[in-house]
C-alpha cells in the first residue's frame, strides 16, 4: 500500500500525529516492544523541547553539496550538516 494511502500527509513531521496505520517500527503482535509507549513519549517530549528552544535551523553547506546514498532502494542522505540558532 502506498504511504499516501496509509498516512495523511506522509512527508511532514507531525509530532502529535495519531497512529493512522500499520506502523511496524516497534514490532507487531507477540513481538511488540513493551517499551514502545515510553519511547514515543520520550521522542515527542524531546523533539518538542528541542524545537521550542531553537529559533532557526539552516543547512550549513550549499544545497548542491548534499550527498545522497548510492542506492536505488533507499533515498537517504549521507551527511546533513545543520546550524541551529538558539531561541
């Protein structure tokens, strides 16, 4: 199933997004991670606090210098230098 059908607005980081589909990061069924709820809470609190304390996040290199993983199966970035300006 395409992620656009499984998740509303899949390309945006929505910290408070409710679970909308079959997310398997913490396993499923009898293999479900018991620490999943606390991991989600810690992630939400951490990212929210970090963003609240940050005025601006900018790319610290020229956008044309961003190096992507050499893979046809995954679209990822090798390194992404960022500059954080405190709030």
